C-alpha cells in the first residue's frame, strides 16, 4: 500500500521498464532493487518488479530506527541525468510548451504527466522553469 493518494488516482497505469529502489536509513543511500513491469493499482503498486522488490526487502531489518522507503522510477532507463537533459532540451527547443505537455511527450503517459505536474510543480511554460527546478523535477521523476 502506498501513502501517496495521487498515485491511487492513477490506478491502471503500467510502466513496463520501471525500477524500484529503496532508501535504507541503516546502510545509508539509495539502492536499486528491482527492474521490470510495475502496475499502479487502487491500493498501491503491483507487478513482477514489485514482487521481486518485496522478496528482497523481506530480509531487511525495519523498525523505528531503521526505515526502508521504496522509490519508483517509472521509466527505468531515464535516470536523473537523462531527465535533466530531456527537460533542458525541451526548454531550448520548445520554451513556450507547458510542462505537462512536454512530459506527456516523453515515455510517460499523459495522465501520469498531468498528475505529476499537479502534485510537484506548476503547469507553466518549460522555458520558465529554472535550471534548479528542472534538476529537482528530474530527481523526482
């Protein structure tokens, strides 16, 4: 079950090449755990990568002092560097296009792009998004 209500509204969306990662307060850092299909559902996430993730995280010590927080990277081959370059190229090539339109032209779906922008940003022209904001959005994606 996820604690992000906006993700529940995207029930039915699937990401064939997602990556599930986790942060581990005891080990410190972010760790890649599973790659593959992920389905957003009315209660959270499902799919092969989710089952791999669950199997691996079952052996992690989780208590008040040691937390494990899952992270979803919807498009597995688009990490922060790739997203930053994608957003930068869009800002140069199509500065008047809205952020949601730019994201909908990426491998993300239009529905996910709109929900992401509503949750984490404003739907402004990509040319008006600062370098720092682009990097922040790339990190979130």
